[in-house]
């Protein structure tokens, strides 16, 4: 079973700051092709900003993305996992808390950012490997 550390090797962490505008963050997210980013105040994790936050807290409330700051509309009830957690532990946190993105922290330091897609890809790879081993076993047993 893979640990979160295994999934995060050589990955860039895209993030925004609470004083940036929604427009700046949305443009950055589009350029990076990501649907959510951690929000860091200096080096401290203070929230997550996602496409869902844009829809729920900006668009539907009629806020101006050019003047609304991330701090006003970000999600602040942030769940985290450690790099040593298993991918299954991370999936359980996501399912229990109803979130699709998890910051990975070592102490108070952000070391990665996971999406549900990352975990599903990991589990699919593991299941594919298991199926391949079963096929090989069956073929050698015949």
C-alpha cells in the first residue's frame, strides 16, 4: 500500500495567498490546470480555495472577483494528512469529511496537496498490478 509520500514525489505545489483577489487566483488556477489550491499566509496553511468556493461564495452571492479577496471566500475548515499516512487513510478522511482535496503537512509545513483523482489513480494502479499478478499466476498454474 502506497504512502502519501510516495504519491507526492517530484510534484509542484501550486498555492495562493489570502490577500490575492478571486480573479487572480482563478486565473492562476486555470493556468496551472488545477481545481483547488491551498491558501498560505506566509508559510502557514490557512485555507483551501476551490472552483466550488468560486461558485458558492462568489458567483451565487454576486461578489466581484476583481475586488473580492481569497480570505473572504476560502474554505477554512481544513483537514490534513501527514506524508506517512496511507492512501487509504487519506481516502477515508476525504470520504468522512466530504472533501476532494487534502493538504499534506509535516508539522505546520505544507509539503504537498492531494486530490481525490491522485488517490483514485494510485488505487487503480495497485488493482491493475494485483490483476496482472493473478493472471500470471493462473497462466503458470495451467
